[in-house]
């Protein structure tokens, strides 16, 4: 089970802090379990990024979607970058709270008003008043291609995906105590081979293939 350490277990924590922590963990767990590739970034990373062809670029990383889980306070430069990101076609989802405060104003009325207009007028920006996993999954499915799709999406398969020396590398793991047989489709144009660490065997596989994994067993798939 994906777990992120937070404030929920700390005695005496304010309800507001607990809500922020809970939403952050819920969104992180959802992205992990649904096999959406994600990375946590902070305000400085946003400030230090630039926008290129509708993507937020922090070399060598490129982001097509930014999710703000009850994140109403960021540096002014980060808010500026996100406005530029949405204007160029990037996708933004704010959950629970609208952008409101900056490092120079609290509240920052310019930030509040700018994002109120964006969420009202730009389909690339979506505000979710309450956390809703199904609604977020629908949004992401309309914007992105999953690197790995399952014929049965509820199967307990987890994913890590990287580009290594211009090769797609997928690590799939069965995150359960029962064996799993799954039909898997990889979103890549390259020809694949399967590496099984348990047996040291390597074999070619098609981009749509059936794989078998023992409990908590993982295999690597790499483009040749």
C-alpha cells in the first residue's frame, strides 16, 4: 500500500492541517495505484521552470498536468508560471482550495482574481471543490495516455516508467499476496523485451501481451 508520512497521526494537529495532509496523501495514493506517472514538486521548482509548447519544463523533466491538492499558497513567481502554463495549453487541477496567497501578499488579490478568471474561462484549468478520485481519473484519461494499460484496470499492478539511454523502461509489480495474470498494453513504439529478475530470463514480447506475476513479483520491460 502506497504510504506517505504526514501529520494525521500527530496529536493536537488543527483540522485544516489534517485536511491538507489527507488530501495530499489521497491524491498521491490514487496516482500511484492507478499507474499515473507523477512527481511531487515544490514552489521553487515551479519558479525555476519554464513553459515550452504547453509543458512545464524543469530539465530533464516535462509536465503536462499540474495538480494542486489544497495548495492555496505558493511563491508569486510560481503562480505566474502556472498562469503561463495554462495559457499555453498546460492542464491545471486545483483540489479543495482556489489559489489565494503568495509570498508577498496574504491574501494576494491579484492571484485570487487571476485564477478565478482562469478556472471560469479556460477549459485547461479545472477546480474540484471536493476530492473525487473518479472525476480526476476521467480528467487525466482525457488529457494523457497511460504508459501501461490493463485489460482489467482494477488489478493490483503498480508501475515505474523511465527513459534510460533513449530506451523506455517499465517496471511492473504485482502489489498483492495473490498471483496475477494480466493482459497489458505498453504505450511505446519500440519493440519490447521482458526481464524477469526472479529467473534471470530475457524474452521478446509484443506491446500487447499477457504477463504472469507471483505475489509481490516484478518484471522489467525495455524497448530494444
